[in-house]
C-alpha cells in the first residue's frame, strides 16, 4: 500500500461521504489532502439509492446483453468507483497517520462498501446475468464474473459484516501502533530486527526475538474471535469455512492449492534439508554453540522467513550510504518504467504511529498509485523498495481503457510475482554492478548466488507453514493453536519449539488479520516469477540462462511487461493468463530449476 501526510477528517464526515457518494479531493502540488470534499459530486445519488436501483428483480426471461451492460456501466460502476476511492484514502490515512479517528474512518468506509455489495437482490441479478447464455461479449462476461465474486464475498448479515470490520480494524490498529519493550525501552520493529540480524550473543538474540513476539498476547484471543466470525460469514454463503470461501473468491480451490503446495514441498524437501544443515553450522559457529542448541531466535528473522546471510556477505554494506530512491528511479527508468509520479504521492520514512510495514495502494484504479515505505539504507529496504514499486508499476501499466471492473492485476499471485522478480534482483551480482556502479568481486558474486538460493528455499518453506497453518486455523479455530503452530514450523522449517514456551507466537503475524487466506499467493507469485523470468530470458532477451537476466538498462523490458503482463488487467482468469504469458500452467518446476 502507500502513505503520506493528510489533513484530519472526522469520522462523521467520512460516514456522510460514504453514505452520500460524494467526491474526493486529490493531493495538489504534492501536498496531501485526503479528506473527501463535503459536497455532492455531480448530483450523485446516495449509496442506498444506487443499491436499490441495482437490486431490482431480474427482467422477465433470460437477461440480455444490453441489460447486463446497462447494469455494469450505469448502476454498478459509478457507485463502486466512488466507494473504492473513499475506502482507499481512508486506508491510506489510517496506515500513514495512525490516529484513532483515521482507523474509525477506514472502518466506516469498509462497512459501507461491504453493505453495498451485500444486497441480496442485486447479487441474484448479477448471478443471473453471469449465467445468461445471451452474454456473448467476453469482456462483459468477465466483468460479470468479477462483480459476482465481489457480491459473493459480502452475502452475509450486515450486522455480522460490521462486527468483522470493527474487530479486524481494531486488531490492525493494535499491530500498527504497537512498539515493543526491549530492556526497558520502546523499540520499533526495524530496530529489533536489526538487533536480531546482527546479534552474536544468544541472550541478545533471544531478547530481541521475544520482544518482537510481545504483540501476540495482545491480539491472540480477538484474532480467534475474528476467525470464528469469518467462518460464520462463510457458512451463511454456503461454504464450510472462510478459508474455502476466500479461495473460491480468488478463483482457486482447496484441492488445487494443496496439490500445488504438496508438489512444492516434495521438490524442496531435500534441497532445503541440505541448505538448512549448512545454515545451522554457520549459526552455531557465529554464536559459539553446538548446532543442537540452536533456537528460533538464532536465525536472524522473527519467523525465519528470510535466510541468514552467507558468512562473509554483508548485504547491508552493499547499500550503506546509498540513495535507495535514486537507485529505484534509475533502475525503473532504465527499463522503460517511470516511477516518479508514484514516489511523488508516497510516504517513505518511518515516524511514530505510522505502520511499520510496506504497502502499495492503488487508490482509484485511475492513476493515483502510492507506496508506503519506512526507508533505511540497508538490504531489506533496498529489496522492499523495488518490490513495492513492482506492484506500483503493474498497477500503473494496466490499460486505462479497460472497463473499470477489469482494471486490476490478473490475480494477487501475478502482482506478487512481478514484485518478487524486481525485489529479488538485489541478490544478483550483475544487476548490482549495473545499478550501483560497483560490481561485486567473484567471491562476493558467488556468495550472493548462494544467498539467493537460500532465500528462495527459506521463503518457500515459510510460506508452506503459513498456508498449512491458516487452513487448519479456519478448520478448527479452538484447537491448541500454539501446538499447531510449532508442529507446522517443525515440519517445514525444521525449527524446534523453545522449551517451556507457551506464548501465542502464531498471532504475531499481521497477515492473519490484514490479509487473510492470502499468504499462499506469495509463494505462487514466486512460481509465476520464475516461469516469467525463464520466458523473458528465452523469448525476449535471448539469454541462455534465466539467472543471467538482470533487466538493468534493457529498455525493451518495461514495454514488453506493460503490453503482455500489465495492460490486460483482469481480462482473463489467472490460470489462463499465466499459461498465455509464460507458455505453461503454473507449477514449481521453473522455481526449483533456478536453484541449480
């Protein structure tokens, strides 16, 4: 998502805006003004009226193409376009400014958005149009499919929907405002992660790791309550649980996802075990302990979702005193993609109350695209900056001539794939030489290659943890989740639960609140990234080995991505899109092959 300073909006104003469908002011001259203007936009009708208009009984007989087009273009899009901009700005303000009023405004905007899509008569009408044999225009049919899924996600009791939004907003606020205590002082996540990465004494690492887990007990019980509310909502729509429903809304199935994840697990079991043994030996030497004594806090990351650096490789040193924004501007410009308008709208540095994470926000599907960063001159933020701008250039490259409903990425996994492909370049020695002007020596280049392979494997195994855990969380939310968490961590990451630890460590991952049933898409994004990089190497850049693809200075890359990957938006279902763009169905083979 993105971030920036904004003027203060009262919750009452936001409620009136959402209910009345008023216009929103845009930031002018780089100065933010995120309060929606308190005046009607072109005599717009209130949301209630629009919902009523779209909720009439289906016309007699089978819905025609003309009726469907009129519904989409005249009834649905004008209202949802206003609501999405209001919701986008409210989310931006909450994450950037952190004040209670901003979180309440975001909550109110989401409630109104969901209420609009909860109209049962409108849902039945959309379903009839989607299934009508009279719809011959592929673009219109695809729009109806996408709209149908939006309604499906909200066919629950409005009171229950409001409870879900209220509780999830409260939990996100607790996450974003939380600052852990470390040896009696408040510390940011950035500071604690730095201590965790650089510690050479077990006690320092343990205390930093435990501090990063302090948020767990503050949110765990309400997180389980939220899971149960989400499950109740899913059952109202006819699904077994929320996990199954969300996959369906993402045009995925539990069986298909599990099969793909099992294939990833099978193909990475042996290589991960080999690399993990090497990592363990290195960490044991670093901390002066036996490998059997290693604990989760020794791995340099609160979740072991990132690999510890290869010995002798100081990733942060590659970026010390570097201007990350200049680097990003130059790289993206060199491949034919302009990020300057995006950065001009963005919020880039940390401060109290601001979310400590990184996001990309497409506020209105019409060019207002922003990133939220907390920049430091280190390897993490170098990668993250390229990653978030990868999302942003995808959004910016979607054909503005597409129907509004189709102006989005083909799927979460495709935008994640682009973002990961861009962020992952920071491990490529050739890319570093081209972009920074300082080519690493042969020894450093080899260490970078090993770091890249380890990072792919470590993240893949972590994503398997999240995918399995979340599936079981929604299936049985009142089971012993602490036990489930550590059993799953042991299975995929080969880490042991610290003796006597009973804290809800699973609850410290904000994605369980803010991005439910989403994490698997990061791993699917890696699979897509690998397939796309292989295709680009072979068919576009005419490079023999995908690992040699660095993009830097190749001005043809951006236009190709814009034409073939970005511009189509959501015109195709994701599986058909992936096969069309990469030449084969999504699978783990290219991902594993790149590690050889």
